[in-house]
């Protein structure tokens, strides 16, 4: 209070000595005093600063919510209004900026609350010293009916009366929403799309949901329709390719859904679904359209499978055996970088990893590992197949096995009887004697045959001689 009284006293003294008396001729020469120096005759007469005067706008800007400057504001638009203000009154009494309240006073604009004050600076002009600052009014709604922005400026913590000033915002386009010739028709866009959180597989249905948005405008839309264009091997599980939405107001949204089924033979990877939107302005009859493309990734089911595992049995410690595992790719896409890994206990395997390469769709193969268990007892192992699917994901399948390893037999057991070796005999071996006997028998038999033939021939000769004698 003491500071305020001193300021008022200083202001009174300044007015008494420096300003002309209200009602007198401002051009009259003031009476000379002993302390004041006469004003130069060439200097202009300063404008008196009195309560209720001395506030004006230096610059005005309209921006969107993100702070970007805009040139056109239509009915219903939400904008920010930025004013650069010169305030002589607040400077005269050294009013703190926190003690200044700025309100919008106009039915043309809707704004509640107080403007934000920032960037305070000091200056002077023909009206004297002043405070300059920036007033920011956020989220102001333009209602139409003019473009004059009225502001009430008050100083709650001081004796200064309320100030009123206004500025014309040329960016505001005042159109009558009931006049068809002045109506602004909204556009139609797809703001969001969704086909679920799970992976879309060929041969399995999914639901495509679209959020349709009507942009800024001054009239409603009638007969809004959303239609789809589906690629080859993609169809609906039921219903129609178009959905009737009906009426939409500016800046409103509506959701539509379509049940879609990609065929099991779809191998293109991505289904590009076209979306077309149409509507009509409720007042002007102007056509509102919009179109976009929704890309849905579709993958073939992963049908890489493992087959039968075969293990040589029985297994003996220290001996070599083998284990094999078959596999097949029943899917419609190849798998890449197939690898097999063997792990377990008591395997004694030297090679535990094999690179098998790529496996085309509809083909099969197998992998073999050699085992050499070192100790009798339990043996267990797992064959793991790792591959890269058509979707680029690394996947694994595995098969386990187990058996018991037997102990190796002992061949030098002292409890086993071994026959002594027979004594070695001199002379010819039995097989030689047998051959000689056969030869002798053959010779004797041959000689007997010859003898019988000779006796028979002699007897025949004697008979012939006797016949001749007769």
C-alpha cells in the first residue's frame, strides 16, 4: 500500500508539472516556475495517459493446436489466438504481469478461462512508457457471425479500471451454415484400420475394421457408403462388399467391419484391399469422396514336421551305433537354413551339428548322427531342428530319445575250458592217403576190366574155331 501511495503521488506530481490542465487550451504556454525548464517549442505535445486508455494490439496471429499458422478459419474450427499487446496502464503503476487478467468477451468466439501472458518487455512510444507482452488464448472456437475478437483486460490487485480492446481476425471466414452456396462439405478419410492382433494365415478368416472420419466442414453428410475391392484369392465369408453408414456430422467418426477370408492357396504375402468412401453434402448436395488401400500381410501356415526317429539297439559300451530323424515340409512355402543339433548324455558323438540347407515345399529328408557310448548305463539325447520360416521367423522342433547301454562281453574268462591241441603225427596226412587209395582202387578196377575183356575175346575165338571144325 505504501508503494502504491508513492506511485500515485509521483503520478500526481508529474501531471501537475508536465501535463496541461484538462479544459484549458493545450497550446497555451504554462506559467514559469523556478524548477521546471521550458519545453522545446519544436517537440510534439505528449498524449495524456489516463486510466482506461493506452492499450492496443501490435500484431495478431491465428495458429492450429500444434502452433502452425493458418490462413482460414471456418465455422466450428478450434484455433489458438496470439496477440502482441502494448499496455501503458500496467507500466504506469508497475503492475506485475501476474496481476493482469485477460478474458474474451464475444459471442463470435467461445473461450473460457484467462489468456496466458508471456514474453514481458518494457518500451516507450508517443504515449509514454509501457509494458509489452504476448497474450495466448488456446482452443478458441469460432462460432461465426463476425470476425472481431474482443478482450477485457483487468488488474484485480490494483486500482486500475478494466481495459477493453479488440482486433479484427481476417482469417475468420463468416459463412452461414444454412446457406447452401456457402456450405463447406467435409471430406471422408480412413483414420484407423485393424485386422486383429494375431498373425493372419492363409485359409483362416479375419475381421477388417475401419474407422471412417468426416473432416472439418460446415454441413453434414448424407448416405455415406464404404465399399471394398478385394484382390485375387481373397473373399468375404458373408455379407456385402459395401456397408451403408448413413449420416455423419463434421469431425465425427464411424466404424465398419468386414469378415474376410484369404484362400489356402494365397501365396502373395500381402493382400492389398482397396477402400472407397462416398457421401453427399446435406445442404449443398456436393459429393464427398475418399479412398485408400489397406495392406494386410498374409502368411501360409507353417507345416514343417518331424517324422520317425530310429535308434540302433541294443547298444554296447565302446561300440558304434547310429540315430536318425526324418522330416518333411508339408507347407506351400520353402523353409531356409535348416540345421540339426544333437545334445544329451553318454552319447560319445564326435559331430553334434549339421547344416542341411533349404527345404522346398513338399519335400522330405533325414539327418543321421553316429553314437559311441563309453559307459554302460542310461543314454539320452535330443535332436533339434532349427529353420527360418516363410515369415522370416526362426523356429525350432525337436525329438528326444533314450535307452540303456549294455556292458561289453569279456573274452578271457578263466572259467572257460579249452581243448588241448592234438599231437603232431609224422608221415602223409590223411587226405593224401585217401587220394592215393582212391587212385589205387581206380587202377585195380581198371585192370580187372581189361582182363575180363581179354578172357571174353579169347573164349569167343575158341567158339568160332569149333564152329569151323564142324
